[in-house]
């Protein structure tokens, strides 16, 4: 079970994101983020997105968001340019 914090109305996932705090190797950390968010993708989408948005590091946030969208679309992704355009608008 994934622990939650925040209000009952709007719980925010804190794990497994908090469990990654001890990782120092960037490559290992990104791999752990991908795996954690692959699992979170099967849970509530709103909470999964909130958890991804908690990252202040843009590379880690992008890794989490890409893991979510990859799972949600079963790997059928638009081109990176199209995704960037959609985010910008």
C-alpha cells in the first residue's frame, strides 16, 4: 500500500518518492523513479500526477511524467515535439 499525506479530500502520494531520497547515483535514481511511477500509474491518476509534480528537479519530474503517460497509453506515445507542444499550450 502507498502511504498518503495531505487532506482526506486531496491526499498526496509521498511514497515511493520519499523512499528514493537515499539514492546518490543519478542513473539509478531515474530508474527507480521510472519503476515507482510505472506502479503508480495503475493507481489513481490524479494522485499519480500530484506525486510527479512534487519533484523540483526537472529531469526527475519529466522521468516520472513520461513513465505515467507511457503506462497510460500502453507505449503509444506521440512524438517528443508534439508532447512538448501540448505541454507548452
